C-alpha cells in the first residue's frame, strides 16, 4: 500500500465517521427555547465541532489501524472480495 492509497483510505474512514458522529447530541434552538432571529429554528445551539473533530479523529484512527494491518499482511486481498469469478 503506497502513501496515497493509505491517505485516501484514512480520509474515507474519517469522513464516514464525521457523518456518523456529527448529528449526535445536537440540541436545536427550538428545544433550547431561544431562536436567534434570521436562523432556522432547527439550527443547533452548540454543535461542539472541536470536540467532535477530536472524537472523529480518534475513532477513525482506531478503525484505520486494523484495516491497514490487514491489507499490508495480505490477510484479505482483492481476490478474496471477487464475488463473481471469471469462468
């Protein structure tokens, strides 16, 4: 696995984790009872982006390491994922 492949794999895992973690523990302005004029009532009060970015990075790294070890050691190859072998 070259550097570019490893970086792309990490970014894909990182963005998947972002989409999983970002909507967690969001409190909307409607739930808080203080809607700021000019914003939608469903806008978050405090999205905690820095805290979530740290958690996303930790989770992505924890998921990334075993995947890379599996790829480098050859425990699973592209031939193992070929569900439609050629005759």
